[in-house]
């Protein structure tokens, strides 16, 4: 699996489904019944095992989101590691619960692992894999639409990210240059360059009065000027190295 849905709320829903599946499996099917467990103990086992499954999967949901944000990628190795991590903390959790005064289970760790845990993992793994794969389909498609708002209610421009060329300071306004029908257009909005840069971190500052969309960078005209799509802009000395480094990476 090369993608991950990092939305914790979706994974919590998966955690609830897993908990429900384990409860049904443990309480109705009774896969490890040795004939000595009464109704109360089965209820405690079923509820405890299902609750711990939800909590362990919630922990996984948080940690995998952190890993995904830092690495900005996902692969089959990370997916397998995530499932193993879930089973590891789940095993520790349910064994501790099984040996607690609530259940006072008689199996040692080896017997518990082979008789109880492996059966739970066997019926849970297909559900877990399918649910995680289904979550990929719930990732919203990014439209890459930018909504640039000014101080006035009517100061608003909605454009595709790919169409934004640059933004320049114009006293108490900013002038937004963008492509529409293959031609360069501009619009004044009452705002500041600093505010725009805070709202749209992908923009690169090349001058105290200019921000550019790096995807529209074409070339250097001379040492102090760059060529963008249908427009040229000056580059301050303080920003030359940043722009050259960005050009090298792209």
C-alpha cells in the first residue's frame, strides 16, 4: 500500500468496527471456551478485549499520522510495521487484562499467545487490512483551489493554485497576477504581503514587494531579474540564494 489516510476520525471508525467484530467473535463464537467460563466472565472478556482493541488502534492512528507527516510518504514496509505495532501493544494490553484480578486468567503467556491471541489475530487481520485499504478511497481529492481574501467582504479571488503567478505589494493592497484563458490578469485586494505569505506557505519571497509561485519560474533574465509566466520581476540580493536553491531542487 503506497498511500495512507491520515485522518484520525476515519481510523477511529475503523477502531469501533474492529472492537465490534472482536466482541461478536468472542462473545457469540467463544473460540477459546474450555467449559469453565460463565456468562459474566465471557461478557468481561468480550467487552475488555474489544475496548482494548479500540484503544490500541486509536494509539496507532495518532502515531502513524505523526510518522506520515514527518516522512511525507507511505509504503508497504510502514504499513506492515503499523499492523505489527498494533498487534504488539494489543497483545500486551489483553494479556495484562487477562491476568488482572478482573479475570484472573490461568494461562501463562505462551499458552495465552497460542490458544487465545493467535485466534483473535487470525480473524481480525483480514478485516484490518480491508478496512485500511478502504480508507484510501475516502481521501478527498484535492482541487488545489486558492481563496484569497482581503479586508473587505467583496475582496475575494478564487483561482486554481496552478494559475497563480505572483503577488506584489501595492501600498495598502496586494496585486495578484494569475493566468486566465492563457492570458495574464491581475486583481487588487486590500491586504498585506505578509498576510498572504502566512496564508499560502508555498509562495516564495524574491523581493520585499514580491511573492512568486515557484512553478511559474522560467529563467533568469539577468543577475537581478527573473522571468515568470508572462511577467518579469526584480530579485533582491537577500533572496537570490533562496531562489537559486529552490531552482536547483526543482
